[in-house]
C-alpha cells in the first residue's frame, strides 16, 4: 500500500535504525554484559554526584570559615553552612537517584546493604567513586578558592572522643532512617524523598555546628577523608568519622528491619491511599 505525502507527514518520520550491535531493550552485545554496564553507569553517577554535592558544600564552608568574624556572626555561618549542605544533597540526590541511587556516602551505602535495600557487590563498587569524589571535591575547592583549605571536620575543644563518636552516630542515624523510610521504602512520596533527606542533613548540621562546633557535622566518611587528603593532615581522632557514621547507619538499618518484620504499615494503615478520611483508617484498625 502506498502512502501520499500528507499521510507520511501525519504518521511522522520513521524511527532511525538502532546503532550497530544493539539489541532490543537497549543492551549492547560484544562490548560489556548488562550487569557490568549497570555497575559502571552507577559508579560514574555516584562519582559525579558525590563530587558535585561535596564541592558546593565545601565551597560554602570555605567561604564561611574564611570570612572575618567581625563581618558575620557564628549563627549566620552556622545557617549558611547547614543550608548549603542540606540543599546541595537534596539537589544532587534528586538528580542522580535514578542513576546510582544518589547515596554519596559510604555510611549510607553500608546501611542500605545491611537493610537489604542494596546488593553488597553494588555497595562495594559504589564505595570507590564515593571516596574518589570526596577527594576530588576537596582538591578542587583548595585550588579554586583563595586562602588555606578550612573545611576539615575536627572535634572542638572540650568535646571528648566518646562524645564526638556518639554525636556522629546519632546524627547519621537520623539521616539513615530518613533514607530508608522515604527512599528505600517505595511509597507515593518516594519521588520527593531527596527533599526529606536534604532536610535531615540540614537539621543534623545545625546540631553538629551549634555553639562550640562539636564535631563539624560529618555523617559521611568521604566528607571527612577528602579534605584530610587535600591538606595532607589527619587528626588523631579521624577514625570517629568512620566508626560513628557506621554505628548510626547500622542501628538505623537494624530498626528498619525490625519495623519491616513487624509489618509496621499495619500499625497505621492507609497512609499512602488517596481520598481516605480519618474514619476509614480508624475502621481498618478495628
């Protein structure tokens, strides 16, 4: 059957032929297997996302810490740094959560693996670009901004090692539990989970920086490791920025598994249903 010109235009142009070697579904033959390709793409997304997240966060910290105290108050610096960390995480996680999950944090990766939300192989592979991203971000800020790099996390005077360890653990628990219940747990609100995750980091940073700047608010081993590599200086208590977040993430994963085992959604049913009144949910519980 022959088509006239107008009918061809109505039907639109023919789809272009797929590239050579392509197969249905978009996977490529003869180059790499689907599993390898997926891992590789996730690793690149995690590297780019971690670098962007920490570059913007480090930049704000560098600006705030190099501003003379006479020009700004401690509270202004606190809000400036905390807002930048929270918003930077929200934006980058929203951009990359379809690529790699938008984790950007080895502690969060550990928590997801323990909670069963991420395969251990994928988690191990994402650890590499996360650490590289932290180092690259810190190195770029050191090169691009004037003055000494002042973004490292350290314990304040008067904060003991035990206090710093548990502060980091509690702060990371908040971040991890937010990730698990808003992002790992698929609901109607999952698509805006990065907003809640960014707000969790914002609140955590406010707590960590309050008053005497207790720990610097790491919650993320690569956030502390990258600046130390860039300055070639490691604090004697650097290990708390690994163990503290690991404890917090593990505790959050443990509670998440407990809640799932107990079918927590049955305790307060109907929260993800549209057009439901209070009475409907109340009746379902009885």
